[in-house]
C-alpha cells in the first residue's frame, strides 16, 4: 500500500509548496506593510495603476517565480508518473 501512496504524497508536497509560494488573495488582505509583501503581491503592484510601466521587470519576476516550481516538478515527475502507471493496470 505504501508504494501506491507515494505519488499522492508527492502531489500533496508539490501543491503545499506552490500554494503559499504564489498566494495572492490572503496575502493581499492580511499584509499591510510594504516590508512584508509576498512576491505575488509585489509583482501585482508593479503593473497596476496608471504610472506603473515596469512590464519587463514584472516578466523577469514571473520567470523567477516559475523556475523553482519547474525544478520541483522535474525532480518529482518520476514518482508522479510511476503512480499513474501503477494504478492503471488491473493485475
């Protein structure tokens, strides 16, 4: 039973990392000081408003956000696909 539960544990670990990493709504509501802003809130404030035109900096920040998530997925891709293959057969 443990080998079949490994893929779901990996999936939960990846989702538990990605959730707070890009949390926007809760961070926008709770955090009020500029020193405690999360990355998602800071990136959002770079492009909102009439005078903010830092789109290239926003794009660089978006790439930096995506790199750790991509690396984690690439490292943990094998256990996820093995779980899918293990549960696909009947015998």
